[in-house]
């Protein structure tokens, strides 16, 4: 079965590691394209293509100011990923509890 287009949904868009890197970089604040290029060490055409995919699925928003283009993350659009990952939270919590219990047992036995 062929994979869905990257522009079809958030999950397909973030399947590419460079797009995840861009989202992490944009998570803290709005940035001009040049800063993204410099920070990630990618070519400007490559960054522009990734930003287009992220914009098409609504993960980033674009703003023009004179000749500069700024991007910021749309945190509401990432909610489906967060909600999906939360499904597995109980497993992570369970593992952390096991580590804690093991450490406490080891500490008491000393």
C-alpha cells in the first residue's frame, strides 16, 4: 500500500525528521526563514519545501514583513499527535513507577 501524501495530515508531515527539527526550532518563538536555514544547516530551497508541507497541514503559520517571511508554530494543529501519544502515557508512567520501586527497594536493602 503506498504511503499517503505528506500534505494529507499532520502525522505524515512530521514523519520527516527535518520537519520535526523545524517545528522544535519554531516552538519557542516566531523566526524568519533565514534563521531556520542557519540554525538547521539546510539549504534555503530545502527549508522552503519543508515549510510549505508544514504550512499545508496547518502546523506553521506564515507572516510577511516587508521582504522577510516569518514562521511560527500553530500549537493547536499538533493536538492530534499529542492526543494520540497520550494513549500510551500509562505505559510510560508504569515503567517509571517500576524504576522508582526498584530504586527504593535497593535503597532500603542497604
